């Protein structure tokens, strides 16, 4: 009986962790004809320290976590293995900084389309949560 109580407590803790990751303002720009790459952006808030360790979408052949910075007037973009999500702080994935890169797009992204994206969030060394996000495609001119 003691072990059953411990097991139920552990399961409840894991369920609470899953519900404590909030994603808002998910969007990407529409693509030009023939464009095969695009960036996706969003705000992620976790109630506890966590890490964004992966991303996938059926809309692209590959999806990666990236950072962009300027170094001596030259734009540098690098793949990241993970993005820290400090507890109770919003991490903004935005143009010119942290973002998601989509490669080998399966189709042109048109304004009004909604692209499903799955975030892989590590809430502990052994526990990962899949968070489903709907990314809105917006007009090329703005965000």
C-alpha cells in the first residue's frame, strides 16, 4: 500500500509539470514561392526550471533550435542543443534571437495557415513532455 501511495504521488507530480508549460503568441512569416526554410517564434513560460530540447513538425523535413546574433556586422546563426526555460520566466523565441528553424518545407506557408509543432521539453533528467503548439502563418510584411 505504501508503494501505491508513492507511485500515485509521483504520477500526480508529473502531470502537474506537464500542465505548467505555457506557450503563447506562436507565429511564423509566410514564405515566398520556392522558399524551403523559415523561422518560427513564440513565448514559452514554465512554472519550474525546464529545457526545450527538441522540436518537430510534419510541415518540414527538419526542425532545429537556433540562435542568431550579430558579430562585427555579420549575422551568425547557430544550432542549439537546448534552450533553458527558467521557472516563472517567459523565454521569447523571436526574430533576431532564439528561434526555431524549419528546413525542407513540404509546401509554401500562406497567411492564415496553421502549422502543428511539437516541442520536447525536459522537466527533469528523466522526464520529457511533448507540448503541441499551433503556429499561425502571418503575412510576409509583419508579425
